[in-house]
């Protein structure tokens, strides 16, 4: 009897042990995000900003490769909100992807939504951000994805990891900036500061005391998880007297690339190793804009943070101010694309081979355009017009219900399937002078339907309409191989001969050169409704986007999952 009772107690204790592990594991993989306003002081003035849990930047999500995370979002703000998990593939689960009126209707004030984040091939650094209006200016944070349990980094494990979140700050309330430029028909006001981890740094008024400081020890390796969360700025970033070794981009590993600086576009992330092998002192980290478009204004300030070596009795403090690191000039295109052109993927970590048998070819122009002024409108665009932007000459109109809901429930009249696979207007896309009539855009909610399993190549072709500029293009629901880029008009006979089909970077956001092109390839095997758009938010607001619908496959694991029960209503 005693033996039986003892065995029963051991069984109950063992059962409780595994039950407790289950509870703890679930807690580790569940986050509560409360969207609410909080007062923040920057540049000598205080204003309310929208935050998650009162933090700016927001909280870090940590997970391992292949795990599932739940985020309980509660909107206690004044306005509608959605959250997007940038770069998370969400296999068969676009319901939690986040872009407003694409995959869901917004979470209304007082509303809640439990979002399921299914991690699959991602490993490295990603980020999350608001995906409605311009709320992402302050509603964003990093995602750290560690190797699958029992596996390792393809480089020696660093001694510590540090998020480096690059952003922008406006003295005005961000909603006022957004509403005003849409009302005016012109360009938005430039930001008043660039930030590192939410702080402008020593070179701005009323900011030096709060400058972000990274305390380090000599002889260590620090894993910098860098995110460009800026709204409209491609940025150069470097550390004085130190080199950065890039080992990952957009949660895909790369071959080690050591440089004095990196270039990083809005939406992109970089995993870089910093070796603290210099004389103990203070050194500046700094970032400033890359923009090669003449006549397009931008925030031309420089943000700084401090790299602070801990000192011992053998190293006396240095009273001099740190020197600024080397940063390329703001319009140094060779520096920017020399960096991007040097990135190489790590083929042994690819989830699938670079596609070579292409079954779906898409070529799309990416342009800044105009709309003619209508009676009663403000028209502060060029020549008395209203600024717009397009892909294949269509300025995307956001519907009033989610495209995913319409697709899943077979609702008519929400979107069309007429997004062109080739530019509808053929001209010398990058000519210096073009007829003004070519600037006039069409409007519509047109999508491209792609068969499951297609091997897709997309060529994004820039134009010089209104003002040619760099465009960071982001695809939701997939990574892709960035196989090539160039300047001028894409040549279908010659340029594919220059593609890197051996070790291209496997990324989710690609930067197109000004008046140039970028080519990507990927395997369309994630069924659902996925947004494709420029990650300069002024361009997105003007309509530079479209939607790809990947059809269901035949297998049970190749079909769109049903919607969760708490989808926000329209």
C-alpha cells in the first residue's frame, strides 16, 4: 500500500512538473501589449505620444526559431491601431499580419486582439510596428529570434546583445504631421531629429544628458541588433574608430562583411558584431541620412550615442569630447550601393535554393506621381497638383473592409484582380525630362493573384517622374533573394546575366537605387493576402503599394488557416 501510494505521489509530482513547464513556456511565449499615450520630452519640449506599455521604443519580443508567440493587444489609445510583425512569415496565417484594411480592420479604441505570431525560417533580428496611418513613428520595437534550441549561431556566440533602434522625432504631434500633409496635397514636414534608441543625442538642444550610452568592456564581442524604424530616411550608421562585422540582414544570415559603416533602409534590420578592441575611452556611434534625389528635402541632422569603455586604474578618464565616426556624404550612392552590393547570403542556411526556373515574371514601375487639382482641394504639389505615388501607374486605394476578409468570404466589389504584370505605359523610365502627362496616376484597389508554388521574379523599375528617389520595397509574408540591382532602365536581355544566383542575401526589404532597378526572386508557397509596398511612409500614404494573393495549394498544410474568433470588426 505504501509502495503504491509512493508511486502515485511521484506520478502526481512528475505530472505537475511537466504541467508547470507548460505554463512557464506559455508565459515566456506570451506578451501583453497595451497601446496608450504617454508624455515624452525631447528637444526641450514635452508632448503625448502613442506607445506600447508606455515605452518608446517599445518592448522586445524574444523567441527561438520555429516557435509560436501570442501577443495580446489592448488599444487604450484614442485612435484605431494595427500592429505588424515585420518580416515574420506567418505561414498560412495572414490574419495576424497587421496592415490596416489589407489583412484586418483596425483595433478600435477599447478593443482587443490576440495575435498569433508563427515563426518559421527567421533567425536573427526583426521588428514590430504599427501599420495604420503614421502611428509607427513611436509604436515600434525589436524582435530577437535565437537559434532553434540545441543549435548555434554560424559565428562565435557574442558576449552581449544590444538593440540599436534608429528613428525620427517630430516636435509636432505625429498625427498632426500626417493629417496636414494629406490635407495639403504636398510633402510632409521633415522630422526635427534622428534618434538612436529614442534619443537624439549630444548634437541636439536639451538632449546631451539623455544620450543613449552603451557601456562595454574591452576585449568583448557585442551583438548589435540594428533596426531602421525611421519613417522616411535611409541611413548610414557607424561607430568611431571601430568596424562593424555584418552577419545577418532581415533575420537571414550573411557571410561576414566587415565595414566602417552600414547603410540601412526603413524596414530593414542588420545583425552586426562590434569588437571592443580599442583603447578604453568614449566613442560616438552616429547615423545620418542617405538621399541622392536633388531637390527633395530631408532631415540632414546627425544623431549620436556613446560607446563607453569601462575603465580601471590603468586607464585614466579622457576629458575630451568623442570624435564623430566616418559617415559617407549624404548623396554618396557608391557608398550606399557598394555596401548593399557586397552583402552575400549564407547558402548553407537557405530554406530553399535560389529559384532558377521562373514561372511568374512581374515587372512594375515604382513612381512618384500627381493627381490634377479638383475644386475645393488644397494642391501644394508641383504645378498646383496633389502628390501621389504608384506601382505600375496605379495608386493603391485602401478599401473600407479587409481584403483578406473579402477574399476568404468571396465578397465582391472590394478589390479587383487587374494589377498589371508589366508596365501599362512604356517610355524611357529614367529620362531626365518627361512629359507632365505621364505623371498623372490612376487610382484603384488592384491585386495580383499568384498560383501556389510559383517561382516568382519581380523587377522593380524606378522612374524619374516628379522626382526619382530610392525606394525600400517590402514584401509581407515572405523573404526573397535580392539577386540584382542596377542603374537606368532594366535590360531584360543583358541585366539577368549579372544576377547573383549563388549567394544573394535572403531579405524582406530591398532598396531600389534612384532611377534604377532591383530584381528579386522567391518561391510563392505561403497562401494568403500579402501587402507589397514602399517603406517610405510618405510614399505609402500616397498609394505606393499593391497586394499579392497567393492561392491555396493542394496539401493540408498549404491552405489558408481559418480566421481567429476575435478578429476586429470593421
